[in-house]
C-alpha cells in the first residue's frame, strides 16, 4: 500500500481555519482524541504520515475518507497512531445543508477504541443477519471514547448504516444504503488498517496469550 507522507508543518498559531471556526460556532466542540488534541497545539510543527485506506459515498452527499495515520512532531517526542475519518460535503449539493456552513469534518479513532470497533462491526453483521429473515425492526450502535458513532437502523422498508461524529451540540452523520455490504466493506478497511498500523510481531504475541478478548486487546494496545 502506497504511503503518503504529508509533512504538515502546521504552525497552529496561524491555522485558525474559517471552516473550523464555523463548525465550532454551529455544532459546538468537536470529538476529541490524542491526535486531534496534538494537532491543535500552538507554535508546534506537526507531521502526519498517512496511509490511504478507502473512500465511501454516503446517501446524504458526503464523501467519507478513511486513512491510517501516524502523528509526529518536530518539537516534541510524542507520537500517536490512529484512524482518521473525514467527511467532505459534496460541492453544490442542495441535499446537504452542511455544505453551506462547513465543507469538511474529521475525527480520529483512539487506539484503545480500535479493537473494540472491529468486535462491534462483527456483532452488527451477526445481529443484522438474524433480524432480516425474521423481518424484525431493530437498531444497533457503538460509540468510541473519542466520539465516533457507528451503527445501523433496520425496518422492513429501510436499511441504513451510518458513521457519525458526536459534537457537543450536534451529531454529524453520514448514511449508507446496502447495510450489510457497507459494514463488510468498513470491516475490510479496518482490517487493512490493522496490518498497516500494528507491529508484525504482534501476531506472534497474540498466539502466546489466552484467547480472551481483553488479553488480546491489551496486547494490541501495548503495541500501537
């Protein structure tokens, strides 16, 4: 997979972007993570190494881009890895009012949330497969520590999967039809992220621990 190194020398004393200011005014405080907090530090040179993973088009006129990222700084020793999810409103869309007030939204999966998200997606797919043949109405959701929500709503007349960002005053949601197909594609993207972000020796370590979810999760988190 091609690696894109985005040397964002963002001297954040001059990065008060109009988009961000507008978003803060209308929607409140954005979802917070270690990476987003680090990027918001002032008078610091920031670097993001970016691995492109996938792009989805939502039914409500967002392009949803997912990247594996590693944050570094030229001024400090801190370094974080994670998953960036970016919503970009389609230009000149009358169906997406958000495109008027803000063009772009982004949030980051925290490393501690990442293994749990994979488990949640598996659970969603399993439960949906039970609901559909039984013609049951239902919904499932999972919210990460950093404020990203994934889930689905199912009725006999509608199947909708979604990813949303939980701002302090609003929820920004990208919706997708083809519920099961989207969840499988999302899981595939996150599996690729696992291979890109985690150290190869992780696989050997996981073989040595008991097969409990918590122990496996602890080993993964230790190596992020």
